[in-house]
C-alpha cells in the first residue's frame, strides 16, 4: 500500500479499484498465429505453439531478435489480434472469457499515442473520467491522478503539454493512462524503445514498482543492458516464433550452458540470449534447447484463440454510458481545439483569401444578364473552394488522432458510437463557420440578390456539400495514408466536376456519360446553387447592352438543362449522399477497430 503524498486527501492507488492481494497467474497454451499470403494462398507461421505463464508481482521481459514474434505475442494475448490465431488463455487455470479478458488486460503499444494539446495532468484526468466509475466523485479522481503522477515520477511535468514532454516521460504517461483502472495484467510493447540509457532505466524501474504491487506485467524489451536486466524478474525468450527460454532471469545462463551454449564471462546475458536466438534453427544445440522448452506443448490445437464467450450479463464493458462518454469526449475535443488553432485559422484564412480573389475577378456580376455565364462560374468556384478546404482539412487531421482513437477504443475507454457522435458534433461548427465566411464574402461582392430566401437556400446547399466533402475526407483518412488520401480526393473531384452539369450540360451528355451525371454529388450541389440564385420566380436580370439573350432566366435554365422546381430533389440527392458517406465512415472506423 502506497503512502499518501503530502496531501491528506490523497488516496492509494489500490483503494479505488479492488485489486486482489493474492498471487495469481496468467498462462497461455498452444498459442499459434499464421499470416495468409494472398498471392499464393500459403501460410507463414509467426507464433508456433507457444505456452507459458506470467506470475503476479514479477516483471517479465519478452526478448528475441527482430522478427521473433515478440510484439505479435502481446497483440495476441491482449486480444488486439484475433484472426488466424489458435490456443487458449487462462487465469489461475480457468479459461478467460472474452469480456473478462478485455476488462483485466491492458495493452500499451510501442508507439506512444497521446493528445499533444493536453497537459500531462489533463491527459490523466480525462483518462480517469473514461475509465473510473461515475460513482467515484471528482475529488477522489483528482486524488487518484495526483497519486499516479507521483508514482510515475511525472509531478514535475504535470502542467507540461503532452506533445512537449521527453520520450521517457511520454512512455510513463502512456503507461499511467492504462494504470488508472488498475488492470490486473499490463502488457507493454517496448516501453524503453527510443530512449537513452538513463530514461530507459527510469521507465523500467517504475514498471518494476508497478509489478511489485501485485500485477502481472510483461513487456517486450529489445536489448537491456546489465543494469536494466537486474530489474527483470523473469525472461521469456523467442526465436522465430518458438520459445527457447522461460523462467527466472538469473537461471537463463545456466539453462543455456546445459545444452553447450556457454555465455562468455564478459558478455551481458541479454546480449548472449539474442545471439542464441539468432542461431540457425538447424543448430543441434538450439534444437535440443527448444525441445526441452516445448515439453509442455499439448497435442491438440483449439479451433480459435483462447477466450470463451461470456454469458455474464452483469459485465459492463465501459465505465460510462454512451451519453456520458459523449460529454467527456466533447469536453476533451473542445480543449484540444481551443489550443490547436493553427488548422482552424489556416482554413478560415484560406477561405477568406480565395473569396476575396473570386470577388475581385467576378465583382458585381450577380444581376448582369450579359455576364450570367461568369456568374454561374462563381457558383461552381464556390463549391470547389468549400470542397477542397473541407476534404483536405479532414484528410490531414484524422490520421493524427486515429491511432489514439483505435487504442483507446480497444482498451475500453469509450465506444465507437460515442466517438463518432462527438466527431460529428465537433466538425459541424467548424464547417459552418468556414463555409459561411467564404460564401457570404463572395455573395456580397458579386452582387447576388439580397433576399433571405435565396441566401438561406444557397447557404443550405453549400453546407450540405461541405458536409459531404468533410465525410469523404474522413472516409479517405480512415482508409488511406495522408499522401494517398490527397491524391484520391483529387481523383474523385476531377471526374465529379466534369459531370457537374456546368462543363457538360445534361442535354449534351452522351449515353455513356449521362448515368454519371445522375450520381455526381457535385451536379446536385451545382443545380441546387443555380436554383437558389436564379429560381423561385426571380425577375428578369439587368441588361447593360442593347440585347441580352439570357435576360429572361427561363432561357438560361433551359440552356443549362435545369428542370423547373428541382431544388427539393437536389437537396434530397445531397441528403442521400450524406447518409451514404456517414454510414461508410462509421463502417470504416469499425473496421479499423476490429482489424488486426
């Protein structure tokens, strides 16, 4: 039990979540994982019938050369990887249900996923909001956070932004985020990777203390030095997906020596373990060592990995309800947005700049019958500007937060539904403001009719089109890399623009092109904009010349093949695209969570 730190309101870590004081054991048997090769339909075994056990109170180091399967083993044990996996997972000999495994096992990946605009303390506070029961009052949660800052040695940087802390502090913070719910089992993927010797030792020392409090902690550690190795109680050494040693750290050298693998006196035992694991698997000494280690392999292979379906109806995956999750997500996102204003400011400034340039080029064309084609170009340019600023913003922003979202969702912080709703609520105000700034400037300086009906109908089309662009950007960002998303967005927009009805009117479209005009979302947005400006029985335009053919607007609408009273159909088509893309984004995010 920890001693309180100065403040009498401080609460020991173990007091908020019941952690069993008795020793327990996490074990796994016959765990195998294969990768399917699509080109030749063959399989490659990454993990080969691995068995082992990790005991509470002892820090376990998982070692092996690159490609040995260390990280894959943690992905499998944590439940992050499920496809093409066989074996079983048990706690104290009892098979672990799927739901219970997600409750007692936390997984911290090698790549640190933090929200850079939050301070260290704020990151822990929001994690406490998600992971701790709402029956625990805010006073206790704050005390829990202060206690954890002390345990992890982060008190000195509590007010520092997470994006500005050192590598070692970021690693410790990422561990602390999962520690808040006091998981019985913590799996850490290379917590010392990328750190200098001192920082790596500090991280490992803190992890050692956490293990001593009665948890199972297993971490992949690449190449510990002698000082770091002394902190590790047990080692689990892999060689090409097979186990070559599992047991106390101090007995590894003796075990290797029994099979003719003598460690030189001057060698670090960890370095020698990697040398042994890197031997050719046809080496007789290594083969005999593996056979000895694999005596506990059973003769059967379960059809799927390790976990049973739980029938425990009382299990609650998340600490908060969906509505409570949504509230916390909105508060966190608002805090991040208020601090990371560069993206928002850049979007607004770009819209203002393009709007002013467009206004200068097409100044006072709105009621001029002689320049009606130029004024129509203003409408399509308005849509292009909204499209590119909306889609590029979504494409650039989402990949930065997708890794955090996937990890937090898999670790049961919040549901996909809550995240998705929060994402929609947060994106809408930005879209409305940035789009409104653009079309209002252009609308005023190009002298479009100042009638509230036309302003409202035109604004509605712009906002619906912007929302389509935003959802399309989120969809691309969730499926592709940033570079590919930008190229694909251009690839989508160019043909969609060609079939917008502006460059190729419906009456001139060939039989092959006509179907594309009926599915182009740009066409419906363009038609809606034209009807908003020129429809609804607008009076004839001014004609500064002797004769203006398009002075009567009916002629112009016939020229561009616009049917009468089609505005409602245009909105319906845009709404259909919005529903389609929102569903696609949701399914894409769901796929991101479930994929290995």
